[in-house]
C-alpha cells in the first residue's frame, strides 16, 4: 500500500512526463511540416522527389536553356547535376547573379509532369562559391553518370 504523499508525488511526476511528451510531439510535428528537403535533378528523374510538396532543387543552369518571356516575368531554364536535367519555371525577377553555367538552388513544387515550378531562386554570391548542397549533388551525380557511361549531351531543349 502506497502512502498518500508518495501517490501525489507519483501523480505529479506522471503529469510532468506526459506534458513533456505532448510538447515534444507537437514541436516535432510542427518542425516536420516546415522542413524543405533538398533534391538534385537525378533524384527527380528517378522519382524520389515528392510532387506538389515544397522542396528545394539545386544544380547548374544548363547553358542555352534559359527562356525568358517578352510579355511578363515568366522564365524557364534547365538545371543539371551532370547526370540528369530538370526544367524549372519561375514567375518573377531572377537574381542579378543568375546566369548560365552557375549553381543555383530553387524553392518550389514539383509538378506531375516533371517540371519544377519555383517560387524562389537563389544564386551564388561570387565566382568561388557554390552551395555545399549543389556541389555535393553535382559531384555525386557525376560519379553515378560515369558509372552508367552517360553521354555528354544529356539535356535536350523542349
């Protein structure tokens, strides 16, 4: 038989543990909905990236792929990790440092047709810097492409 003051102490400790557990669960749930996962074009081509979910895609802008609309701020371009390519469309003003052949990271949603609709485009800030995510993605994709004997001309304009 347990003494009354020990029962109260045990009840108090149980409420604290349950409260901490509930708080931890709520924090983890809210953080999981705010995480923007990074994918490279190879992941998208292999179907690993979710559709209609906010994600980040990074790679190098394919030279000759940038298409700008004459009537509005819409633009399309291809991103590559030197293994696969993905089309990105963006409605807005591209960063001043955006240009062909450079590494960028885009935030947006992958559509069912495989095109990535960006809500934000981030470009590197100088000639010597490339985002770690983009640099790692390009390095890994190049290694995988060499293993598969991929041809040089992997991006085709649409």
